[in-house]
């Protein structure tokens, strides 16, 4: 699965603690596999552990939870195409504050 990262995500990433960055990196293989399955078949269910859903009031943007307890970890993304293939654009990463501008 190809991806791109917005500057907003990069800036958010810099503000995360080393622990938060490690937690996010740990779930990336699960996210990657889930995105591959979803891109092939959009009726495929997302892993319950990620709580993936549409962001309210932001059409086309999705949210996922990468940490439920200390620290609260959320990320937003959208589906795009790169070189003709379905891909993910990472938009924001952090806590609930990312939803102010997903």
C-alpha cells in the first residue's frame, strides 16, 4: 500500500513523545494489512482494535485509534490514488485535538 504524508501529519509527529511514536509504529503493520484488504474489498470489516470510521463533518476523511489509554492516540487519513493505485494520505496524528482540523 502506497502512502503520502501531509505536512500537518509531519508537524503533529514531531510533537508526539517517543512513547507515542513507538505505539503508532507498532500498529502500522495492522493498519497496512487492513488498508490492503479494504482497498481490495470495501465491504471488508476493519479490525475492531483500530476503531476506524468516517470523521463526522469531514467527508472523505477517516479516523482511527492507535491508543486507547494514556496517551490517547488518533490519526486521520483519506484514500487517494498514487500512480494509478489506491493509496493512503495521512493527514493528522495525535490526540482528540486532531479532529479540530482533520
